[in-house]
């Protein structure tokens, strides 16, 4: 592990705090600006300086700099990537239920899971489904191995940090390791918080490096997101965009944006650019029952559609990451049999 000294300690838990220049760490948010039923965990860290530092360290930090052949390929298409996950596992997708402010790791962990399934079915590769990604490892690695402990003892992480970790360090699956000394078969918020202050155990770092995601790039617009999804890539939206939950999803399966910031990370796992109301399917990490209402395309519980313009606003904040198992985001021909 590298540089585990923390710059800040003793963050409060009653309200979001600002650390240094522009770094905001909200420990939790409420369920919409007109609905305070539950304290729902968030945990996206907004740090402009850290983003700029990350951008300057990359040769091609933006999705727009990658393979240009994918541009426009999602226009007018419907792409439902979570269906691949359900086909591979043989079960409906069950959303994660985070216990602390580790939403970034849940968005990326589920993204890796779906990405794996997409790759298996798209290319008929001789791979087998092993297990889901261990979100605790992504959380720890993003905060310590990449973020160098900048967040301190508060919860939270950044999209760029998580993207770099799964790209350069890799991921671990939900399994037991080293004779059971390390057990990540079941998610634990407490384990995530502990590792988030210490980093990935040294003995597990070589195992992480066996399973990297080849490309992680900043996605800055709806059109980029739509095209990425149409080519089998997942987008982890890390932003302050929030949504109203009172009344549930509308007749089209959408939630209305809220003026109250969520400071949250969620996974965009589908895009419908053909419907009268273009938008993306967002899978949250607050379990299955935090939202209700009409659904479309057999979407999972705990998910909702968001308008293209709303997603575009969130992506333009600059910390949302498109992930791909394929170097350079090559153009791919999807099997649309699911829809």
C-alpha cells in the first residue's frame, strides 16, 4: 500500500463539509427535496483540483479522445445492458444496498459485473461467470492507493479515483482469499469503511492486478454516454444531480430532477434514444424499495429513467467515467435479441 497518511481527520456526520479547495464530502442525503422519509447514503467527493490532477496525468483522459468510430452509433437506438447480466447469471438484477457513503464503489462494482457479462455474450469468449466484484476493494483502492487518503476519516470517493484504480490495479471478486483470511463473499459497510481508511491489503494487490478494466475515461455528455452504452460500455455517473422520490416514477418510468443535490454515484446501464422521451436507465445502490412506480423494458427494481438533458447536466460536472474491457473503445455490434 502507498501513502496512507491522512490529511484530514474527524469529519462530522451531520452535514456535508468542505475540505481544502472545493472538496465536498456529504455523509448522507435525504430522498428528494420534498421527501425526507429516509436518510439515504451518498458519498461522491467533488474535488476539482484532484480531477485536474488526474486529467493531466492521463494521455487520453476523455472518452471523446478515444476511438471516434463510436460517435453517433447510439443515436435512435435502444440498448439495455443489464439484460446481459441477467442472461449470464440466470437471475433478475438485484440492486446493491450501500450501508455507508461508498456509492462510487457500488456504481463501479456493478458496472464491472455488467461489463463482464456483456463481454461474454457479445464475443462468445471462453470465460465463465465467477462472482460479482467486491466493492469494498474498489472503495479502498480508490481512496488510498489512488486518492492517497485525501478524504481522511469521512466517507466518500471520486469517479476518477475509482476509474484509475480498476484500470491500473484491477478488481477482486466476491470470494475468500488466502485460505479464508480475507473474505469478501458478502458486502459489509463496516469492512468498506475500515479498508477505506487503510487501503487494499498488501497480500491482495497482486490478485487485483489480474483483473483490470482496460479503459476508464471521463464521459462529458449525453451523446457520448448514449454512444458508449450502444457499444457495450457502462457509465458511472458521479455528480450532484438529485431526483424527487415522492410520488415515485412517472408513467414513463422517469424521476423528476430535484434542486437538492445528492452528491452521489449511480450506474447508467441502458439508453433509449428511440423513445419519444430519450433517456438513460439509472441503477441506484439504495436497495429495491426506495422507489416505486411504472417501469419500462423490464428494468430492475431500484432503478429509474432520467431524461437525456438531466443526465447531460450531471455528466458535464466532469467526474463521470465510462468503463470498457476493450482498449480504445472499439465499435462493437451488439446482439439486440433482448429488446
